[in-house]
C-alpha cells in the first residue's frame, strides 16, 4: 500500500463530501444556461497571440496531460480575466507631456477665495463658541 493510499484511508472518515441535493431534499434541480458570446478585440488578440506562440506549440506537442491543462487554463484566463493574463499599460491620447494652462477671470478667483463663514455673526445666531472650539 502506497503512502498516498494510507493517508487517504486515514483521512476518509474525517472528510465530509456530500452534494446539496443529498442533504437538502427541497432544493429545486440545478439549471445551467450556457450563453455564448464573442471575445472582445483585445481578448481575441491575446488569445491568438498565446495560442500561436512557440512555447505553447511545444507544450501542446509534448502531449503531457498537466501541460495541456495548463494551456487550457491560460486560454480560459484570457477569456475571463484578460487583465490577469497579461497586464498592459493604458495609453491615453489625453496624456499631455506639458502641463495645461488655463486663463481664468479674476472674478472667478475672487469667488473661490471668498469664505462666507468669516462674515457670519455667531452671537446673532445664538451660537456662541467657547475659546477651545472653532469651525475650521
């Protein structure tokens, strides 16, 4: 008896493996819907790039079960989470090498600098602050 079989025989009584339908009889049957959709342009490019790479071709030619499963998992990752597969920087046409300069009227600058709370009379509002309190 191999070490793995011994370990499995020891652990088997402690493992609880049951299906939901065996435990809860009132659950409705599971219904699965398969919705097929096309890959986005980026996903298609990543998919084709990965499947046509020399490394992938060599891996598939080896016909090792785990290597082929790894290739399938990578292709699945391209479809489900392309950012996890190969993160690429986002380049925006709106990034400028020099800072933008805006000409703003002085009236707008004065309005922004005005603090309306400075001219409020707290005593007339019956709101007297102690010497340790402040509104700012």
